[in-house]
C-alpha cells in the first residue's frame, strides 16, 4: 500500500513528466511508478485523481496561481517542479474532501523541500497560503 505522501510525490513527478514528454496522464503515471520501483503495485486511485484532475483543470489552476505571483511573473516562468507542486497542492485543496487545506499545504512544502531548490519551500507556502481562509 502506497501512503498519501508518496502518492503526492508520484503525482508531482508524473506531472513534471507530462510537461516534458507530453505523455497522456496514464502513461506518465506508469512511467513514474516504474522509475520509482513501484511497477508491481496497483496504481492508487488517488494518484489518478490528482494527475488527471490537474491536467483537466490546469488552465484554471494556473490562473488562480498567477493571481498571487508578484512583479509580473507568470506561471510559465516558474520552475517546472514548482509549477507541478503548486498545481497538485491547489487542486488537492480545492477538490479533496478528505484532506484539510493546511495538510495539503504542509505536504506540498515537504515535497518542495525534497524536489525543489533552496527557495521552493517558502515560495510554495507563500502561494498556497493565499487559498486558506483565516
């Protein structure tokens, strides 16, 4: 059984792959699971939900993210990994009824620490925190 944190990491990696290769979501998920030595595991439904949902709603997610970028930055100028993390985090915050928004943010920050550069954690936190009331 693959835990939720690993599923989020796989989602970010799959979306990064899609941006690079233009593969279909299921192909990117399969490739990512194989690269992570998880090819024998069944694909978690939540992984498919995250990846397919982000791909399907990417334009809307990007508009929401862009509204919180400073100094005329655009989503396309962000690093691919930060873009993928923000998209997964925001999609999860808006579409998962079982994950509290703050948990989704904490997970995104942790993934940013693992995959992003030295500024990714604070950047991801700064952007996603805009989507939590109070």
